[in-house]
C-alpha cells in the first residue's frame, strides 16, 4: 500500500515546515492529487490517521483535492478536461492533443496556529 508512504511523506513535509515556525501547531494540511496518480483516497486517509494517532500530529486534518487531467489541443489550441482517458478535442475533434497534469501529488497548504513563546519572568530586586 503506497498510500502509507505518501502519508508519511506528507507528515515529513509538515514536520519540516513546523521547524521553521518554532512553537507552532499544525491544524490542517492540504494536498493536490491528480486522478491519474493512482492514489486511493480511503487508503490515504486511513494511513494518515494511523500515522498521526497518539503523536504530536494527532488531530491534524488532511484535506485532499483531487484534480482531473486537462488536455490541450495542438490544432485549435483549446483546453479541456479529460474524462475516461478520452483525449479527443471536444472543440475541433482533433486527436493531436497533449495531456496537462492529472498525475500531480503536491502540497497545497499548511494551516498552523502560532503559539507564543513564553519567556521566564525576570525578577528584579
């Protein structure tokens, strides 16, 4: 199940970003996944929840935005959404098309809560 590895990579990215924001707490992480990336949404959610259980990331929400592959016609230069692997240009009927995306797997955002750094009180006499 490669979804476990993907979930682990997401958490590695969150941890790296939190190091830059000392004392912050991660609330939600968003990722974009193309429909052609071969990622099972339920398996990814299960793996993410299993990896965050009883850790500092417990309660971290995963939001996944699945994106359809896009196509571009090389003849009429029109853009279109590819459905069911049909790459025929709906504008002019040409088969001279190219796929644009649909297999991406990338961070979209990380929502964090800044926690104030507490300094010990200075006692003067």
